[in-house]
């Protein structure tokens, strides 16, 4: 599943992902309400028209079976739309209630649940993780213990996948059994020294939740995070509440082969098995805009989110890399905060309009759409919310996964 999450002005993604935009600016007086509303409506219309044309083009070119998008402006849903077919057998159309398994976006919710406990003093990011999960023993020849901070910043040195419980294990074990399979592995790097993206690492983070909170991981995150966000059509298991709205999905490989994506539950659920909808992810974005306040209660303090959005294990002056769960970068002079997915060829994403692509027609189209969205952003009145000046947030989800082996 393609996954990407970004904080920056006029952010757009193709694939499965979520984007938030913000930029720190000085407070300024808001313009008169009526002209501002008219200008905002024109800007919204220009953005949605550009996105609609682009999405249709990308779906045809990449043969995406379905695509759902939600455009959020702070606490307001500007636009939500679904395209294509959610179920192949009866050509059921995708709707705003279509549920997707969103892959690595799941990691953000696992990490947020951990940070809630860090806020309360119940967990220590820098303590050996063995304090909380003494039953997991990968071979560590470096004698430097792994910490939660290293796991959440992909600096643990663990292998990328667990031997059991992955996308290719059709007899999915429990989370405990999945993590115990790491006992047959050896750390690739000394903890803290190298960045290595690891599903196994975030699965271990989820296991910390399960062990310390004495309840199944999915149950805990449901009430601690998802319920507070008002994400009523989301879960880490294929719960009855999701109904029959889960989209059929495909997997791509570099062959290029396409085949049905697994529907069984994953042992590495904390790293990649959340089910959700576009509107539900919109509620998540609105909570980030609001400094961690969800519709049913606060998930995190704003200063905790700020800590998650600071680079970890960075050299002096560095502003990019991994924070705590979130990936940090810059784009066109704006800070980019999101969910990293290492398989993405970034030139396939429409957030890369100015960059040279393989085909001139693709570059021209990206630049055209980018110009329309950027102009609409500049035309729309901006309003300050705390220290952030909110522009726009867009979520795009498609039931497609990219396969990579390393």
C-alpha cells in the first residue's frame, strides 16, 4: 500500500496516504468575511477541479481500481470523493464509506499511543525496550540495548520484517508469536547508528502497548486513540463495525505482476494493518491541526506532537530524517512531515510537480496541476491557528500495495 503523510502548503498525494499542510507565520488581521468567503470558494473550486482531472488521469494510467480523497481545511471538510470500483465481483462503486487497509499509515497511530503513555510517565523512550518486553530476544552482538526511541525512529538495527506474521504468512500468528520469531534473527546494525526502515520495529512498539496495558493491541489503540479522534469506521482488525465496505485490493511487483492483496490479518498489525476511510483520516488530520485535540478528547498535548516532529539522532543543524514515528523533510522551502514509505518512486506522486519525470507529458501535466493548486492556495485568505497558518490537507487512498524485498 502506498503511504505518505505530509505537512506543508497545498500538499497532494497519490496512493494510500494522508497529508497535512501548515506553515509558521506571523499573525495578521483576517480580511472581511464576505470577500474572504467568495475568494475561498473560488480557490476550493479550482483546487478540486485540478485534483479531479489529475486523479482520473492517474487512475487510468496506473490502472487503480478505486481511489478515495478527502480535502480538509483545518476543521472543515472541503471536499470528499470516491472513484472506481471497491469490489471486483459485483462492481460495487467506491464511496466515502469505502474502507481501505492503509498500510504504513498505521504506524502513526501506534506511535501516538506510545507517546500518550510517555506523557503520563508510564513509559521511558530511552529505557531498554526489554524492560517492557523481556520475552523478545533477537541476537544483539553489539551489547547496546534497543530503546523505544530507536524503534520509533527506525534506528533499532532490527531486520525489516519478522520471520512470521508478514504479508506472506497466510497463517497469521498472534502479535506475541510474531515478535518471538525475532529470536531467530540478528541485528543488522548497532542500535542508534543507522537508519533502517523496519516493520518489525514498529510491531515491537505495538507489542509494548499490549504487554504494558494488559490487553490486545487492537483493543487498546481503539479506545485510546481512534475513539477519541471520532474515527468510527476504523480499526486494527477487520471488525464487524466495518461491515462489507472493505475494498478489494491489488499488489504490484516490479515484474510487473499484479495479484490480489492478502485479506488475512497480519501478525505485524501495529506496523501496517489499520482499516479506515478517507473521512476518518480527515478527522485525524484535523486533530493534528488542532494540536492533538480530537472530536472526543485530546490524544496528545501539542508539545508532544512537536517532539514527534523533531529529527532524532540528527547532526547539528539537520532538519530532516525521522522524528518519533513521523518522517521529516522539506519541499519547495516548506517543512514536510509525514509517513515514510521506502518503495515509492516519488516522481509518481503529484506532489513532485516541478521535478523532471520520465515523460514530458507527465511533467507538463504535473506542472499544470501544481500551478493551479498553488495559485488557488495563494488566492485564498489565510488564517492563523496557534503558531500554524493552515492551508489545506488532502488524503488520498487507493487499494494498491507495492512489493519490495530487501
